[in-house]
C-alpha cells in the first residue's frame, strides 16, 4: 500500500542564532556556547542549531527540525 501525508499547517521559525521566536520563549534558552538553543520538547531536551527550524504544532508541541528536511516537507504560505 502507498500513503500520502495529510496536508497540515504549522507555525515555524528558522533559528538564525540571534533570537528565540515568541512561541518558543517559555520552552527554549540560549545554550552555554551561545550558538544554539536548548529546547524542552515532548521528545525531550533537544538542541536547535543555526539553520534548524522551531516548529509549533496545532497540538501545542514544540519540535526541532533540520532545515533542509523542513524545507523539503513544508512551503511558506504567509
């Protein structure tokens, strides 16, 4: 059998190494090295590097996703 992903919309922000998106501020902090974020997600503590995306799902889950993979799966709608 073959499957196709259901279309979903998420809120997301590319981490540029400068700022934490508002939707992630209560669950993310700049790491000790100052070049990444330590993110508390439902998957456990995750490291978000420059070029990764912080993703907030409709269910309120905060995820860290690799930049190239995210850009393959999602397109900007607004």
